C-alpha cells in the first residue's frame, strides 16, 4: 500500500493530504482491511474508468471513535487522502462487490 507523495519532497512515508487527526496507519488499516466496504466515487468498480483514467474508491470506517473517509486509487495502489468525516455515506454511491 503506497501513500501519495508530498509536494515539498519529504517522501518519508508521510502523506501530506492526511488530516492531522488521522494517522497514516489508520488510513492504511482501512485501505487494506478485507472488511472495508468500498464505493465507486469514479468508475464502476474497476481500477480504471471507461475513459481510461484511474478510478477512485471511497470508504467510511470508524477508527478510535472517529469516522474516517478514505479515498483510494486502486490502479496505483495509493491512498489519495483520508480525513475525519461524520457525514452519512451518500446514497448515490454504488458499493463495490468483493
């Protein structure tokens, strides 16, 4: 599981897009858990959209009492971002079948 790099070139495994309250370990736990329910944010559940762009999957999971949203790009295996999000899962998103 790779994390997106930082624009300032830190490149030490820190993900610059992660909110301070969410550690990279929590985001990686969610992204790698077989129990995580992913939803297609772009595309239809595959690694790429019909237009050939990398698809993006989104999941909401609770860790340490905080509901976390994780945005994942399956084509690259990278977590795009993760942050606290107490909003309900949008009903328009389609679940990805395992």
